[in-house]
C-alpha cells in the first residue's frame, strides 16, 4: 500500500471530504422537497472504483453507514457507464427505509478510465403510491398503497428514462 | 416575491431606479460625483419550490433565459418548464477612488553606509551575537545591509539572519536573499 506523509494525507482528506460536502450543498440548494432543503435529510459520500469509501460529508450517520452496501449492490448489478445513475431504495440492497432513495453515479477521469463512484441518498423523493414527502412507507394493510422497492435491477436505471 | 410574467421588467426598472437614487445620494454625501459612481444591478432568482437563489446579472436576453443558463452552468441542468421566481433585486454601488500613486523612496546620493540606530545582543542559532538595529523608515533606496541585523518599524520587526543579503529597493521594499539551505 502506498504510504502518504501526514501533510499529503490531510490535503487529500480535506479535498475529497469537500467533494462530498459540495455534493450536499448542491443537492440542498437545488432541492424542491422540504425534507432536503430544510431538514437536510440527505447524505453524500465518495467511493473508489471498487466501492470503498474515500470520503463522507458531515451528514446523516444512518445513511452513511449503510451506503457502502448500496454502492456495492449497484456495482454488483450494473456495469456503470458514463451518464448512468443507479437509483435504489431496497433495504436488501443497502437501502434503509423505503422513502430514502440512493443514487449512485460513476465518475470518469483520464478519458474513460473508471476512477470512482459517488453516492447520495435522501428522504423525500416522492415514492410511487406514497403521499408526497412522507417519511414512512404507507399503510402496510393494502399492498397497493405500499412504497415499491427500487432495486438496482429495476428497468428504470438509465438517466434518459427519468423525466 | 412575484412570478415571472410580462410587465415584470418595467416594475424591476422602477425598483432599480429607486435603489440607484438612494445609492447615488449616499455616495454623493461621501463626496463621489456622479462620474465617480458605479452601480451594478443583479437579481436573486430561483425555481418555484426551491429555497435558495442564484444571484445573476441581466444580459438583456430575458430574466428566465438568464436564469436557466446560470442554473445549468452551476448545477448541470435547468427546468425550462418551471416558473422562475424573483426573490430580490440587488444593487451594488461603488464609489470609484483614484489609485494611490506609487511613491519612490529617496535614494542616498552620497552613498555612505547605513547608520545603525543601535547595537544589541541577540541569540541567533544558539549563539550570542552583537547585531545592528536599523530603523526601516530611515533606510534610503539602494541601501544594502550587512547580515546579521535587525530592521524595526512601527508594525514589524525583520530579522536578517547570518548569510542572508538584504537590499532596499526604490519603493522601500526590503529584498532578502536567503542563503541556500545546506
């Protein structure tokens, strides 16, 4: 393993942490959901090409702790290409509660060579058949009103297919 | 706050004129003639439903078009079908001041050695030395100082360590050349 001197290590730690922090800032400043823009119920992190955590924003521990499993699941099921975003909320694929939707996107540097992955997750993306902005899956009595899990193998995975 | 619609430009023009009138009066009270004032207009804009604005300057191509472009540049996408909200109108007014002329330091034409104001004992690298102390304001342009020495002034003290060379340039800057680290 490559050894870094303490100064270089600290510079890169701050650099990658600021990437995750700025992802969060962009998410919050462009958000329409009060859950994101007011409650800040979101988290962002940067991973390497193998899905290992490089840096996390100063966000929600419950999101960040499980995010590596979500990224691993996304990388296991999808061969990420430039422009792809994998969306998932399945608790069996690294998701938490169903209203939390995780987005995993690849970052390519040096002309197409896969270099890393970033993920962000937030509550409040309106899930199918769930009341807007709800924090909980809807009534479990009726299967038709339940929030549907999105797994990385769902068909809706190409960026162009989201409106 | 109001939704973007026709007629908004005229309303904004009134608001900006009012702001400019107040700003011009404030700058005039501080002694800036109209020709020495600069007023820059900007708008705080966002999509309906967002809570944060982007501050943009109007290009004349339309407020919404300017905002869509700014949002795309900053965040990677725009929502052309969404309503653009004007949250605030800002004016930044500046009183233009003349640039301070660079003043050259007088040169000592007689070329005599610099006179130390006093000599003190100093510990440098663990050694006790007797070093000259110079008043920075007394140093003429072109002066060369023999190291080690100390230069004092109202707001700072400069130690010129053994082996360094120090020279005063024509603007009074102290140029130090340090000996290469052995």
